[in-house]
C-alpha cells in the first residue's frame, strides 16, 4: 500500500492518502458539474471546495466503519485496513493516546499480519474514544463543506447537497 504503518503513521500522510483516494474524486465531480453550469466563478470555486471537504468527511466515515461496521454491510472484513497496514484516523487517535500498547508497537513495526493481535487492537480502538473523535472530525469536514454552499441560492440541488452531507456523516456509524 502507498502509505503503510512503517514510519508513516501521521495525519499529514493520512490526509494526503484520503485526498488522493476520495477527496479528489468528490472535488472533481462537484467542480466539473459547476463548470458546465451557468454559474459565476465564485460558485464554481465553492462547489469544488464542497466536494473536497465532503469527500474527506466521506472517507473518514468509511474508515470508522472499518472498525464499527459488520462485514456484510461494509463489504470487507472489519479491521481489514489495519491488516493491510493502513493507518486510518481512528487508529491514529488510538496510537496517539496509547503509544506503548504492544499491539500498536507491532503495527508500527510492520508486524501486523497476526489476525489475533489485530482483533485485539480493533476491539481496543472500538472501546476507546477514537471512533467518536473521528466522527466529530468527519462532521467538521461536512460542516465546512456546507459553508461552501453559502451564497448559493436556495434550490432543489442545494437541498440535495445538504442532505448528502447529512447522510454521509450519519450512515450506519
């Protein structure tokens, strides 16, 4: 993976990865839609920002679901990001608060393929405040996305974007 656990467990790398993975897709989608619409440059820039911020919120929630969801709903085994060596925001919060945890040390040293250790680490992250803190961060990104809509006239499209932001931060978390 592009950003694995060995030496790359920090927020800067995390946000680079989720922008490349998801934020940029949302950003380009909203930017493209705005460009082909009869709106001024400020609305185009706001639409682009909306997509970037909402894409970030979406990915953070997706990363939360890797810990809190079930395999049938998420479409992959719970904790699969950690098993692949991917450090997501809930794991980052847990690592920051518990740097001496032996399972954290195994993860950071690249010894993360033991499913039993990973199950213990996933459960520890679930039981910590890392999930709630990550959700609050996702909601902050969604709020910033919504602020980008200020200046947009009321419309069905704006309502749909506002509803999408609400849905993204509340989906099965």
